[in-house]
């Protein structure tokens, strides 16, 4: 049985290059990028995009908002208020949008991410 050398195809990712690229990115940028991705996904799941209700899924939105709140709670001291403040504002907007979109709103302090942020009022 002969072994054939592994060759990179056009479809397979170059993991060495990806590792080098991520090594050059400051942690603050990684945290902020993940937070923005969570915010964007939550907005889609809340039906806040042009497609509106087509992708609306409040259960999924709840998970994304909760994860975003946890990330911001844990990472806020690491990313400075310059980055954290607008992310917190976005989180609060998503929490309020979730409350408005819910047929049966959560009790104050029980909504997505409120474990980390405290109750959010409209």
C-alpha cells in the first residue's frame, strides 16, 4: 500500500495561512467581530431585516442575544468602553426588540441576556 502525498486542492482551505492571519489579529478585534456577528444574526432572527418575518425565529434570537450578553459581560473589561459602549447599546436595542416581538413578554429580568445586563425596560 503506497501513500500518496496530500496536495491542496482549490476547494480546501489553507489552514496554515488562516492560522497566520488570525495570529496577527488583536484579541479586541476578534471579540468585537464575534459580538457584531451575534448582533447581526439576532437581528435577522428577530425579523429586523428587509425580509422581515421570513427568517424570524424568536427561540433562535433568544439564544443569540443571551450569548451576546454573556460575551459582553465577560469581555467588557478587556475591550475598553470605546468598543463596549456601542455594543451594549446594540444589545439593549435587541433586547427591547425581542420584548416587543414576543407574544408573551418575559418578566423583567427574565428576558434574553438579562441575567447579565439586569432588567431591560422599554
